């Protein structure tokens, strides 16, 4: 199947409430444009330098929306924030504070998702549910940050029960936050869960965004 066929198939099968984020990391701009011509508009990258290069090379396609989904070091903000419609991977208070400072200095309000650590692997990034509730309790301290929802990555496993348990945790917290409808959280609407191997399960747990790379563009050559 071609990139265009993959985009059309996945988009057709997803419920209309779920946005497809095409994860183009490690794939060339030519592949991004194939997806673009099939109607795809949201793309995500996980490395600052690669994002910046691809943004420049696709500058003529002004309706592309870029998301950042990788670990972001505070000294790389300048390479990412000017280009991004959404930073999905805010995984520490330090990063959040740096984004607030950058937003203030540049008169921007940055859209972010807080990344929740739901996987069994210690290596994966993110906040605990307690930390997320604490950050959102202080959302007024971040006037240049718009809290748009949560992002999570399930454990890397074939065991569906484990994946369901991971998604259930983030889904429960997401619904809890939405239902309290605190002031400053009126834009808290996005739950970004699900990748190539688990996005159908993620949809069952209320995903509003799925982040798919391999199933669109094929295997990555690292
Ligand atoms: C690479 C990546 C994806 C896409 O993974 P696939 O399995 O290729 O669909 C999704 N989310 C994050 C955070 C990633 O780093």
C-alpha cells in the first residue's frame, strides 16, 4: 500500500471524533507530501532539528499543522515552539516553566498536552497522576500556556490486558479533570493515546488523537 492509500484507509476507519496525527520522524519530506496530497494536515516529529528542517522544507504548505511528540530539552525550545501548533510531550515542571517563560517573552500562548507516565517501563517520560493534578491546580501560574489535555504511551508489549490497563489509567484521569471543569481548563479536550500497534484499543478508551507512524509511512530506518 502507498502512503496515500494508508492515510485514506486509516482516516476512513477512524471515528470522526478522532484526529489522525501522522508521525513522520525519520521519513523524508517526499513522504510527508504524499500524505499531504491524500488530505493529511497534522504531522508530528520527535527531534527538534528534524522538525525545524522539515518545517522549512514544507513552508509553502501553510495549512500543515506541526506537533512535537519527543522529549524536549529546555535549551531547544527556540527550535520547536515557533513552529508548533501543539507540544504533546510536556513531561516535567521544569519544561513547563521554560515554555511559560518563552511564551511570555514571545507574546505567545503555547498549546500543550501533559505527558502522563502510564507504561511499566521506567525509561518512559512523564508525570504521575498526582503531579498532573498538582500542575493543573496551579494552571493560573502559566498564563502563556494553554492546557489542552493529556498524552500517554502504553507499555511496549503484545499483552492487550497491560495496554488496556495503561490506557484505562490515563482515560480515568482525563475524565476526572474534564468533569471538574475548573476555570482555566476550558480547553482541556484532547486525549492523545494510541500508536500503530494499539490505536484501535486507544479509541475504545476515548482517544481524541492517535499518533501513527509505521502504519502510514512504513518501518523507520534509525
Ligand atoms: C514514534 C512515535 C509514535 C509513532 O509510533 P508508530 O508505532 O510508528 O506508530 C507515536 N508517539 C510517539 C510519542 C512516538 O515517539
